[in-house]
C-alpha cells in the first residue's frame, strides 16, 4: 500500500470482507501522503446491515483504516434480510456526522438501485462490467439519475477463452 501511494496511486478500494483494512490503514499512515489526497473506499458486507450493527461496522472500519472519514462507503452486496431504507438511513446518519462523504452500493441490479434511490442520494453502484457482461439497464438508470457506475472485473480477461476454428 505504501509503495502504491509513493508511486502515485490515490484511489484505494477495500472492504471489511477482504480482512485487510488494518494493513491498508497502516500503509496509508506510513506513506507520508496526506489523507486529503487519497480517495478511500470501503464496503460493509450483508449481515451487518441493521442500523446499529452497520454503524458499529463503519466505526470499526474507520479505526482499522486510521481515518476520521471515508470518501465512499458501499453496501457490498444486497441483503434481503434488511430493508434497504434502514441501512441507507444509518449511512445518511454517518454522512451527516462527517464520517462518510458519499454513500454507494456494490453489486446492486438496476431494480434494487432504483429502490435505493427512493431513500438516499446514492453516489455510485460498483458492479462487474466488461465486454462479456454488459449492464445496459444499470448504465441507462445511472445516466437518467446522474450517478456513477464503477466497473470491476473478476478476471483481466473477463473469463473469455481463445478458441481455434
């Protein structure tokens, strides 16, 4: 982490589920790069989406990452056990307290994103997106509602295989 920051990286994306927030925080602290120059994102996994558990998880991430605020906090995956408005309410409380600057989603399909937008100002949805997995409806909704889609791919080759004729 420290080396990446020293060569110019300024966007860091981690998650509680990756179990590396403490190491990421240590790397940021030892890099000498001012925190205000870094765009720091983390994610909270389903199972911690009830408001009290969510706030506690966010506070734990802040401590592990050695920061007073997150630039972006994402709901890592949909949680069918907790109504989205409950979790988004807790996120907005954290935002009002200055602990997160932007709130977002990760791996939410268009229908669920539309529902979330009824309850909170969602900044982005981070989804798997590449030439072999389009997200047309999601991109269309993002354009309509002026929010970002952040793409990731599980594989640099998007799981395509070369074939011979």
